[in-house]
């Protein structure tokens, strides 16, 4: 039954010729990696969904890891740069995303290491400042609540959010840029 499932999946994937499960897995993974980098866990899940036997999936994924086509550490570092640097997400939010993608905790911790508290605080300040015009006419407690909510939803911890929002709102009311 596994062979016919693999053959059916190979047909559906447009793979001609040899229906060896290892070849099917190799082609599926290469196609998946062609569109974007992926974690090993994402690729394992994808191969499982496509009906590739576990032994074939492990063989291909191990080989691709050995040659550097799958590198969870590099993936995590790029993800942190993108999500923290561009999207402005806090460490907690980025860590949660990486864990959902199946990246091991020690790899997540290593990828987050370059972000120090000062950098994170500056990103939080920039985000709070960018949201300030939307709440500027509202009462102080409402401003605080909305700005803190925006920061905590982006993965900044409550104490940092509170401190940053108080500073940004105080600077705004004092007319400091």
C-alpha cells in the first residue's frame, strides 16, 4: 500500500519515471526549498502529508542537512533578522514563531542572542512612536492601554512596554521629538 501511495503522490506531483520513495522525497523537498527556505520540521511534515514513507523522508532530509540545503540555525538567524528588524516583533513573538516552525529551543536561543535589550527597547520605542498619532487625541489611560496592547501583541514584555509607552507619551505631551 505504501508503494502505491508513493506512486500516486509522485503522479500528483508531476514526477515522471522512477517511483522510488527516496527519489520522490528528494524531488518534493527540492521543489519546496526552491520557493523559500524551510525548517527540517516543516519539510518532514510536508513529506508526511504527501505520503512519503518515514524512512525515505529521513534519508533525504539527513542528506540535505549534511550538504547544507537544510540548516535550521541559518533559517532561524534569517527569520530573526527579518521579523525583528523589518516587522518590529519582540523576542518573545519571534521565538514563538520559530518554535511553531519546529526549530529547537537551543537554536532559537542562539538566533535571538544578538538582540540585546537596548535594541529591543529601541524597536519598541519606534513602534510606539509610529502608533502615537492614532491615539493622540484620546485620554491618557486609553493611550496607554492601546499603545501597550500594540507592543505586547508584537511580543514585547509587559514591563518594557509600560516603560516605553510612558516615556513616548510623556515626550509627546512635552513636545519632545
